[in-house]
C-alpha cells in the first residue's frame, strides 16, 4: 500500500508542529520550512494527479483497517484535482505573505497556514463522512486564527461572525451525520452509496432530512443565499494572503455537494428527486444576482472582491445544479479559474491599500498610486478574468456553463441571470478601476482631492505595539506572487482544450461510481482504474474495471 496518498495530510500536520514547538521564535527558519513544505506538497499533488489522470483510483487504509470499519483516503480524478489546485495556490500565497511581511505582523502565521492546508487537503481526500467533518473543523479553527492574524477590532468582529456561522454549519453537519448513521449504520461514503440505494422510498424520511441538512451545510461553506452573510466582512477584513487562501475555502463546499450527490445521493435516486432543480438551482441564481448587486454597490474595493466571490459561487453552483457530466465539468473549470482570479484580486487590493495612503480601500478620489501602471495592468487583467470578458478563462468558463444549462428546464433563467450578472460585474469593476487608477490623477469635482476627507480606516500596516506607520514591503516578491496567479489564469486559457478534456473525464468518473465503491469495499490494498478494453464479466459485477495489483496474501493469491 503506497503511503503517498496520506502525505498531503501528514506533511503539513508534522510541519506545523515543528514550526510551533521548535522554531516559533525564528521567523526566517519558519519561512524557509513553510515554503519548502508548500513546494513539496505541490510536487506530491502533481504526482497524485498524474497517477489519477488515466482513471486510476488509489485507496489508503489508515492502520490497514478495511472499510467500512477503518478510515480511508481515496484518490480519484476529482480529489487529486482539488488537491493540486490547493497546492498550486498555497506557495504563491505564502510567497506574498513573506514578501509583504504579513507573516511577521502576528504570531504563529506559518503553523496556522500549514494546519489550514492539512484541513483542506484532508477534506478533499477523505472517503469517510465523519472524517470530512473532522477536517472541516481543523480548517475552521486554523482559518479563524489566520483571520484575526495581526489583530484589530474590525477584524476580530468579522472573525467572530465567521466562526459563529461556521459553527452553525458544524452543528447541522453533526445532526446530518447522526441521522445518516441511525438510518444506515455506516458513515463510509462508498458503503453509504450501497445502503442508501437499498432503502425503501416509502420509509426514507430520515435520509431525506439528512440529505437536505448536508446540502445546507455545504451551502454555508459555499456562501449560498441566504447563508452567505458571513462572507463579505470575513473576506474583506482578513489579511490579504489569508483572503487569497480563502479563495479555495468556498470550493470545499462545492466539492462536498459534488462528491455526496454523485456518490451517496446520485441524481437518479428517487428519495432525493427535486433537491437540485427545485431548490439548489434557484438559490444559486439568486446568489449570483445578489453577489453582482453587491459588486455594483460596494464602497470599498475589498468588499467588492468579496461580493464577486459570492457571485462566482452562485455561477459555479448553477452549473453543478444541472447535475449532468457537462455541468460538472463546466463547474470544475470555473472553480479553477475563480480560485486563481479571486486570489490575485485580493493580493492586488492589499497593494492598493498600502499605496493609496489614507484613501485606502475606499472607492473615493485619492492620490496616485506608486507603481500604479504595473498594478493597474494586473488589476485590469484579473478584473477581465473575474467578470468573464474575453479572451481569458472566465469567458470560456461562462460559455461552458451556459452550454451545460441548455438541458435544464430553467435554461432561460440561467442565461438571463448569468448574462445580466456579467454586465453588472463589468460596470462595478470598471467603476472601481477608474476611481482608483484613472481619477486618482485628476481633480475631484470640487477641486483638488483632500485625503483627510476620506473615511477613516484601521491602519492594518502597523504592528501591535509599534507606532503607526507602514511596514516597508519587499517590492519584488509580492509582484512575483500576483504575476504567478495571473500566469496561471493565462495558462488555463491557452490550454483550455486539454484541461476541459481532463475535467470531462473527471465528471464521467463521478457519474460512474462503481469502480470507486468496489475499490473501497471489496479490493483493499489495490488501485483500480477504468479500462475501455475490459470485457464484461472479467471482474465480477464491475464490467469496466482493470485492477493493478499492489499486494497479495501470504500464499500468493490475489486479494
């Protein structure tokens, strides 16, 4: 049994312990170890993704206990894709935190960062519903510590609101898991898939309740209307690299919906019919509309980006709600795009706030920004991507979503809301860009701008216990980090064809979960993969499976 699959969980956990117990007073050593760990995770994730790219599904049994009694990690196309997305984002965010000095403005940034990675990666890899809850709690605790990093009254208030909403989600999650266990006697996802399918539809009230509760839990994580209130303040007040890392956090909610409702509660399951087209799709469209209205009405550029995150999640879940292979593939493409675009915008906002003086993040007339041409150019590219204008990946992602929605009975509503939302987003981002970069060089309507009339904002560049004043940033590393995210967006556009083929294969694997279930429940210690040349009957009930032996018993017989 290969141990590579558990490495993305164990490595950041061990590294976090080393950072907090052995080198907590040595910031340079912390930076070196944390960056080395993030790069190692990216390399490991690339290997796991490559292994899964041919359809191979890998199983890891903790303590060598077989499912459903033991805890398992499962690496298929979807989970390794999300792990790779996270580990591509993490080094660039960490590079920005180091280069801008954000990691030195409070205590224990790097250990918390590693624990956050542990929680996110564990949530993507686990094959057990209860351990999904455990990893949710790990990332919640770490994210709260990161959110209030460097202190401040407004940040603490937003962090408290964030924790309260997510604790509500955790409570609902426990209720859902308790209901599921009472009805089925298991929490292993593969085992659940079989037991739920065998339930009598006339006596399945408990499972229906659990399915709705789980959807609510994941909707809270994904900031779906009306459970989105925690996000604008939380993301706007968080330190810039933390907000950039949080770009992947809402995708954990979307991942939970995709995983559970293709494996445990598939679209053809009678007891959950109508859950998506009746409830989730309208909620997703309303989320998109509210997010775009927030973009148009925002008075701070950081809240504008936060509302655009809400809108992007509404768009993503609109594709998920169609629940076809094309819809899931389109949603995954847009998830990759929006993660990089959101992270780049939050980092750019931090540079804008540091260089605008007292005007800070407010959309008011202010002084010209030092190095404004480079930052304006980057903001322009990231804004084009986020609003879905051609030729970048946001435009391609929206085209894929609109095409996938053709099979939905609400297709005209989807097209109307998506296209209208795009127009509103263009207006909102254009207003912000012109106010910050173009009108900064002009006089206000009543004469020269007096920055003392701008609204007061909390000075986030001052360290606790120090006199008020900005920390001297390292000018190169933050720009490299932002440039790296924009380069990933451009690469996603250039290689849209190959990427979409990979995502289509990922969606197809999700809608044919039999290999996943067989591997977890009946072929412990092996890898299993799709084989288009397999002959029916070669492997029992799994007609399209090819099994790569990794272990055999003491007599030489295969398990």
